[in-house]
C-alpha cells in the first residue's frame, strides 16, 4: 500500500499525481485548496508554495536574470495533443524537441507541456498569480523539467522544474490571433474528462506568446500549484500579459465543463521575489544602491501626510536611511546646509493618495519626501568645516526617543545578508523616531529621487532641525550593513528656488497625521 503512493501517473491538472487515492478539486469535493495540505504525502501546507500575489513594490531587481534562450519555441509542429484532465486543459509537446535555458535558470530545461488556469463564464478572472492584488482572466503555464531528469527525479529537486507563467488578458480587439483561434478550436474535442485530441494544425508556442516582452519577468522559488504541491519549481512570471479576445477566454470554462481552476495565493514566508533588469518596478527598490538599502516598508494606508503647503494628501510608503562610514566623524546626509553634511539623513517617502505608484513617479508632485538630518547626541559637533552658520543649525537639536532608535537598530544585525528581510514586531512609530524635532521649520524645493532612475517627481521637504541619535546606534548602520557612504553627491540647483519657512509663511504643522506605524519589514 505504501509503495503504491510512489506509483506515478503523469496526470490531469497536476503535473504529477500520486496514486494515493486522494481526490482533489478546486470546488465541490472534500479536498478543496484549503484542505490540500491534508492529502497524504502532499506538501501543500509547507512554506515555499505557489502561486503568489506579487507586489512589485517589494520586488528586487536581480542582474543575474539575463535573457532566456528558447529552443524550438517557433516550431510549428511541437504540440502533440490537447487533453482535458478534469482539472485543466493540457497541451502535450513532442519529446525532447522544445527547450529553455538562460533567464537565470541553472542549466537547460526540457519543455514537456503547457496548460491553463481560468475563472468562469461570467468573466470572473482565474489567473493563479496576481500582481498587486490584480487577478488576470487566465494564466498559461509552460512546464519544463531539468534536462536529463525524470518527472520523479525533478519533483525531488528544489530547482527540478521550471514553469514559465504568462498572464492572459481578455480584450475586445477583433483582430483575433490566428494561433489562439486554432488552438481553442480543439476545445470542442475535449469536453469530457480524460478526452484527448491530436493537434494537427501548425501552431508554435511563439505564436501563442505573441509580442510579450520576454525580457520582463519576475522570479521566485515555489511549488507546483496542484497537489502534491512539490516544492521543486523555479517560477518565472512574465510581466506583460498575452492579449486574446474575450470570446476565446470564455471557451475554456464553457467547453472544459469546469470553472475557477486556480489555487488562491500562498504566503511568501520570507521569500524574495526578484525581477529581471528590464522589468519596470515602482520606486521603492531603486531607492537602494544596487542591492544595498536599509528600508522600512510600512503597511499600506496606515500613515498619512498632508498640510505644510503640500496641497495633496500623501500616504507614507516607506522610510530609509543614508549614512557615511564607520569613522568617528563621518558624514553621510544627502542634503547639505551651507555646505554642512550631517552624519545621517532619514527619508520618509510618501505617494500622492490619488495616484498609483506608477503614476506618481511620472507626476511632478507625485511623491513627497520628508528629509530629516540625524546628528550625534554623544559628540557635541562634527566639525568638518568651519562655516560660521553651522552652529545656528545644530544648537537647537532636538532630543529623540533613544529607546525607539535602539529598538530599530537592534534589527540591523539580523539583516546583515543582502536581500534578507525581517518582520519588525516591536511597535515603533515614525513619531517615536522623530522625537520632538521641530516640524514647522523646513526647506522646500522641487526635485527628484536621489537614486536611479532619478525621476523628477518629488516635492522635497528638508527639516532644519536634526534628530539627535546616540552615536553608537548610528554606527550600527555602516557596521552591520557592511557598506559605507550611501549618499548621492549634491546636484546643481539650475533655475530652481529653495523656499524656506519663516515665522508665518506656512501655517500648520507639517505632520499632522503621523499615526502609529508598525514597521513591517527592513530590507537590505
Ligand atoms: C536581451 O534581449 C533584448 C531584447 O531582445 C535585447 O535588446 C538585449 O540586448 C538582450 N540582452 C543581452 C545581454 O543579450
Ligand atoms: C528542434 O526541433 C527539430 C525538429 O523540428 C529537431 O530536429 C531538433 O533536434 C530540435 N532541437 C533541439 C535542440 O531539440
Ligand atoms: C546547478 O545545477 C547543478 C546540477 O543540477 C547543481 O549541481 C548545482 O548545485 C546547481 N547550482 C546552483 C547555483 O544551484
Ligand atoms: C487588458 O485588457 C484591457 C481590456 O482590453 C485593457 O484595457 C488593458 O490595457 C489590458 N491590460 C494590459 C496590461 O495589457
Ligand atoms: C492584427 O494582428 C496581426 C498579427 O498579430 C498584425 O500583423 C496586424 O497588423 C494586426 N492588425 C490590426 C488591424 O491590428
Ligand atoms: C473535433 O471536433 C470537431 C467538431 O465536433 C470535428 O469536426 C472534428 O473532426 C474533431 N477533430 C478531431 C481530430 O477529432
Ligand atoms: C504547416 O507546416 C508545414 C510544414 O512546415 C507546411 O508545409 C504547411 O503548409 C503548413 N500548413 C499551413 C496550413 O500553414
Ligand atoms: C548570511 O549568509 C551566510 C552564507 O550564505 C550564512 O552562513 C549566515 O548564517 C547568514 N547570516 C545571517 C545573519 O543570516
Ligand atoms: C514646484 O513646481 C510647481 C509647478 O510644477 C510650482 O507651482 C511650485 O511653486 C514649485 N515649488 C517650489 C517649491 O519651487
Ligand atoms: Zn499550472
């Protein structure tokens, strides 16, 4: 009996199904997705599961994700048959004809089949992966095994399987793709479970992919999305969808006889999702220097900033730090005042509430960044220059709550490895970190992001009074991060004007609504 669980049947919806007698389904049986973990021998309750809701704001660019090499994707005769498995519609490919490598994959993978996930006939979408909570109408999975491995061997290796995921978008465009018309015409021949039809039309995989930009993709380590959910998949999810006519999308649930054939998104469990260099990402990762940043991402819509002459309501998305070196009198602020560079600078990044992040980076006042200088509490002054103005800016330095800085910096040793991140469980609010620094006295100018791609979308507010932080805590940034001088040199003013608050110019405190913010992650 035990042995029989190792008998493989290349199956149905699942790439692999073990003959353990466990039936599974999306709806209408005992083992629906939330119960898949109870199926004996399944990995569905483990920590590296797929699909995911991919949040581009938390994705990191990986330069190692180079261009793919596709072999025989343009072959007109690679598709052997179409089969209704009862869980999906699967197109089997001829053996050893189609291959994929590159794209950051370790080695060559032999493509064996592709299949689909869909919603229902009422236009309810059914992709498995989601982008920022958006579910596309359908998703196509092109499944490849590491070359030379059997299915059984592949599902036992952490990178034994490579799946290329393509979103399918439903359009009204009457210019129906010839390849999709031909392919979907076979759906009428596979209306019954376990029925299979030979594909004789000339259809290549490239014809189906169309003009999707294959250099733009996400990558993460995950699992099969059907039982037994083996954690063996290097996932590639292409950013651009394949656009096909909505009538063709409807054919899948109509002809196959079942609907909503997708698994809900799974927990990330500390995994990172990477993106190829060509993939456009919202501005949070580009704030880092290469992979290097210490950044606190805030839970969505928790903290807001308005007033202070900004003219819009902004929601706070993250804050991060710029610093110098480990030397005692190092300076690393980005802005300087009368040529004085402060030891550190904290940036609180806010996005206009009425815009998406992608729109905001293209709008001149789409982002508002609040900059706070950070000065050492222990040493009286860091005297690099002899400017007479320097004393006027630092004499009134504000005390901040040391306890909270201590809590925050305690997380730095844990995230020493680049790309590691940690859930911050201690409750620290931005207010706690700012202490009683004067929020009514600041400089204001129109500027840009200080890291590539330097979008000129930022209304800058640089507060005059520095936050005071214990010197030893400040030293933890260069020490534990392992890199120094994380600041961009000052830029030319050109024709811009820097405004400053005077006693009466802007009424109202700058930060009226900085509520309690739970930090949710620090990324490096
Ligand atoms: C990757 O492909 C794109 C588009 O096909 C091309 O522009 C680019 O030069 C390629 N990159 C490399 C490193 O070959
Ligand atoms: C590509 O397909 C052709 C037949 O169409 C086959 O002869 C060739 O071996 C295939 N290439 C690879 C690398 O498998
Ligand atoms: C690449 O694959 C080979 C063969 O499967 C394996 O020995 C090696 O450890 C892999 N390398 C990485 C970086 O995963
Ligand atoms: C998806 O299709 C809709 C409707 O045709 C269209 O408005 C939208 O731009 C498409 N999305 C993408 C990402 O192509
Ligand atoms: C229709 O699509 C084909 C190929 O997909 C393209 O060559 C043609 O220009 C398109 N026609 C229109 C009117 O969009
Ligand atoms: C597929 O179904 C159509 C319509 O029912 C039929 O005309 C055609 O012969 C079938 N094709 C195959 C290969 O069975
Ligand atoms: C299908 O491909 C074969 C061989 O490549 C070619 O001779 C034939 O004309 C093609 N059929 C159609 C309908 O394009
Ligand atoms: C950092 O990575 C190294 C090697 O990958 C590992 O041995 C070490 O435990 C990691 N350190 C932390 C703090 O995660
Ligand atoms: C920033 O630019 C806008 C127009 O885009 C202008 O109305 C505003 O006065 C400028 N603000 C500053 C501080 O220069
Ligand atoms: Zn799938």
